[in-house]
C-alpha cells in the first residue's frame, strides 16, 4: 500500500469511529493501523485497528470494517503455557457477519471471489449494534461488514497478532507501506 492509501483509509476509519459516537483523540486517529494482510485489496480483505491499550494480560481495540470488507479467516494459537487469545467482539455500529465453527448456515455474507479454500468457517452469526460474541482461545473465525460498514470493539486477553494463524498462506500480517 502507498502512504497516501494508508492515510486515506486511516481518515475514513477515524470518521466511521466518530460517526459511531466514539470520541478519539488526534493522536489516536494517526495511530489507526491499516491492515491489508499483504493481499493488496484492502476494500475486499482488510481491517482498520485502533488499539486503546495492550498489556501482557488484556487488550482493548476498536476495529473498523469498510462496507463489505472482510477480515480473513484466522485463529489465535497457544503460546507456551498460554492457551491463546480469548476475545469478546461487540458490534457498535452497522451489522457484522461473523463466521465460526458449526453447521453451514451462511445466507447473508459471502466469501471473497476465488477464496473458497481460505474461508472454511461457514456458521454465520449476524451481530447488530449492542450484540457480542465470545471466542474461546484457538477458535478459527473470520468476519465481514454489511453494506454500511461496521465499527466494533475487541476486548481480549494478551494479544500476539504476529503469531496468529491464517488459512490463506499468502497472508502477511504486517502491512508494507511504500512511500509515494
């Protein structure tokens, strides 16, 4: 991604956060992480992340998905004696389509074109504002915004995003930024 693409996505995400009624500082607006997972199609597969805090015990983040944007299928593996990240995801604005283990009941969301093999969880849970889902450690999952986009909270135990597993072997967790 180019620096200007990152800045544009960061501004768009900050605007969506504020439109959801969440007050953020100017510094937080600049600290929003834009993740395209090395796939180069941010509008399709990606997420924007504002980390409020992350300690060796707990973390709180605001995540933004643009309209129909999908965060790729992943899981939070065990690390040493730690069973892996446990997470609560709570929808703040917009509808959030969440996919977890269970019977295939997908009717609202869709798998990004050509990616069927990389989105194996097909049990759909639609979260509306104020609804939340609990993810035990190691749970494979992915999620997608509805056509209006969405803003959500992620509350979790220790975050080690760099160690997350992804079903798509082409994913690179750190966004590569090219100056323009």
